[in-house]
């Protein structure tokens, strides 16, 4: 064995292997006898001897001892080298890194997190442009109360007759007494109560006429039709009316362009003869 590779013994130079064994034995015995031997010292001796034996190269390349460091503990010198080796001249080289293992199975999904706080209300947006004007709707039908009217006749100084069309679409005939300065109350007759009277819908104007104790009441509708009914006057104190409320449309109704034919000629009208110009035979 070459002196270069030999590790210096802390107990001094070692002559031979056989001498080391013998000397070690003698020295240990001497220390035990002298009362200075301790378990730590005996362990150190055993570890050093074992390290010296293990570090010998199988091919005779030289002695290998455990490398020491500043924190090396001689009692565990035989356990410092792991199974993978440290890469020095007495241990095998570190092998290549093995392949990455397969990915493990996917874990269970976690629980849903708590809802976040409601965000602040955004600012009010700008006002949009005005939309186009819609089409004009159809004109609705004329309802009750759309038309009101009144008419009266006084043929002498003791009574008065009147026709009235009220906002609720009802036509009335009325009579009252007038005696000098005394004026009696009106007596009204509803001319729409007869269910078979055929009262015209859409009445919008009214008129009244009187002749020989007979009244005629006429209305005109929103469609331009004329309807009429009659009442008889019952003289008395006061006078009263008898009205059946039967309505009939005028025949014919007025039409644009009436009359249909000329009713007058363009001849000169006949004038009375002046007696001063009569023939002498007629004077």
C-alpha cells in the first residue's frame, strides 16, 4: 500500500496492518487496565478500524477513509454514506434522474365561493332621442252629450211650446201657460221612452213647429238624416200634450244638388193691370 493514499492515524503512525491489530489490542488492553478507557473511545476505535477495512479498494487501488468535515461525528462515520453514493473516489457515481411519474387523478371540485358584494349603481344614462310621432287614431263615434240644442214657438200670448235636446241625447217636448205677467211651470214629455218609437241614434239638433193644436218636433242626426214626431195639444188650465214618441225619417232626405229639376221658369211674372190702361169697353 502506497504511503500517499494512507490516512494518517490520530494515534500516530501505523507500521503494519498486523502491527496495527496487535498494537491496537495491546493499547486497548493497556487503557482498560489504566482506567482511562471509555465507550466513546472504544467506539471510535472500532469505527476507525471498520472504516479502514471498508475503504480498501477491491483492486488494490489504495485505502479509502470517510471524508471528514467540520461537523463530522466519528461515532456515525460508518453511516454517512447513503445508498446513492456521494460521488467521491470511494463511492459510486449518482445515477440519472428517473422519469416523472404519471399525474395523479383530479381532485373533487371545491365548494362554490360566497357571492361577492353588490356593486355600486352606475350613473344614469343620457336621455334618448324623441321618437317619431305616431299615426292619428280613428275618430271615435259620437257619444251621448256631444250635441245639445233647443227651439221654441209662441203662437199667442197665453202659452209657449218648446223642444229641447239634452246632453244625454234625449229629446223633450214642453208646454207652459203664460197669462199676462203670470208664467206657469214647464211640463216636459220625454219623446224617447217608446221602445217601438224608433228614436234616431246620433240626434244632434232639434226644432219645433205648431199649427192647429198639433206640434211637430224634428231632429237631425250627425249623419245628416232628418227625423220627426208629433204631439197633440190638449187645451186646458194648464194645457197638456199627448205624444206617442213614434219617429219617422223625412221622405225624401235632403241631398246635394236639390231640387232635382227646375221648379221655376224664366218667363216674366204676371202683373196686375192698371185700370187707367184698360180698354174703353172695360172701363
